[in-house]
């Protein structure tokens, strides 16, 4: 499996803290239900798929939906 990362140029940085650039990537999804925009995502320990962050494991959120 290969992944491609693209740096996006955005006019509005409201949803991001500071001046860090935003990156877009693709990955295997483990999301099985409707999920709101900007939900933090983490990697599932068992499958390695992206799932909604559980709010329990600090530092495991790797992106936002």
C-alpha cells in the first residue's frame, strides 16, 4: 500500500493552530458510522485503519476528518 501526501495552500487557517501547514493524505478507513466534519482521527491498534479518536489516548490523534 502506498500513500501520497499533498501540501495544500489554504486562505483560511482558522481550524489550525498557529502557522503550521495542512497536509492531505489517504489511508484505510475504519469509520463505520456517520462522522462529523473535523472529527479527530487515530489509528486503530488492531487494524491500523483510521477511526474516530476515542478521547482517551493522549497524543494518538493523527489527523482530522
